């Protein structure tokens, strides 16, 4: 048996033995998570629960709301945009330094079947955004703020303001594009990997950036061992495969 196979077998045994142990002292963890991690954690959460007996109560929100929830508490652990812990008040609510969990870049989406515009260079992206009749965005988040900053760097913030279709949540961006309510969707690429839309391409050159999601237990976490088990699970090959399938880069 080769080394990868041995490692996979040992991991499977480890996960299998977690369930009966955890079932004796199973906990329900209140988890705060970035909205752009919804697809990944909605798949990984139930797998972790089945393997360990622990229960996860996950609340997904944008960065401003997450900062408010973290600082007001209570919560047990967070898987949040790094911008959350850049806030001093929020950072103080985490025990130890939060660790990197995943990261994802930015891109542009169009309705499935539509011709894909050129976004391969900053100049091409600028021209595409200026030609578009409408653009779905979600500015009230760390990712959305970066999109707005990109518009400013391209010198077109004023031109795209009137045709920007502000959405109520990240997941509403691809939905608006799929329904024809917006010609383009601009956001994190993993959010844009949704039914009815296709990725025209990532942000080009130095306009590209990666939003990093970090994880950590709260200072008043009611079960630090269970929180650590979930954070460790997010680094397993099983979780890595799910992240990649959802358009997220692990680590």
C-alpha cells in the first residue's frame, strides 16, 4: 500500500473512532461564518456532525455583521474573513491567534450560455464593466468592499454606480445574473460558481486578490476540544476535497 493510501486509511479510522467517543460528551457549538463559506460549510458541517456526534449551529453573515456578533457574543468558534479579526474588539474575543482555513479570489460571471466578455487584462475588464448594462454586487462585506475598491482603481466607480444592482446577500449575485436581472456578477469566484451562471474569468493581474478565511475558538467557548476538532477537520483531505469542489483554495 502506498503512503497516500496508508494516510487515507489512518484518517478514516481516526474519523470513525471519533463518533463513539464524542457521543458520550457531544456538544452543540455556535459557529459564526462568512457568508461566502455557505456552500462549503453546509456540506462539511453535517459530515462532521455524523462523524463526531457534535452539533453545529452555524450563522452565516457579512463582515460588518460578524464583527457585531463576535463582539456582543456569545459564540463558540468562527470561520470568518480575516477582516473580522483585524477589528481589535473582535480579535479580543478569540482565544489564541486564528489560523488560516481557506482563501478565494475574485471574478466576473455572466448568464449561462451568454457570450463571455474579455476580462483578461485590467483594460479589458474596465471596458467590459463600462459596456455592461447592469452589474450585481454586494458591497456590505469585506469581499464587496474590495470589489468597490477595484472599481475605484480602474477609475470607473462613478460610471458603474448607477448600474450597480445591490443584492441582499452574496448568493443573490449569481441568482440575479441567472434570472437576467443583471448582466454581470462581480464577487468571489466560489460564490459565482452557481447554477445558471458561468465564470467569464478571474480579476486580471495585480487587480486580483484573495480573501482569507480564518478559524478560531472563542475565549468563552463552552467546549474548546470540540471547537478544535472542527477546525482540525477543516484541514483533513475530506474537507480539502470539498473546498476545492466549491471553488475554494484550502489553507
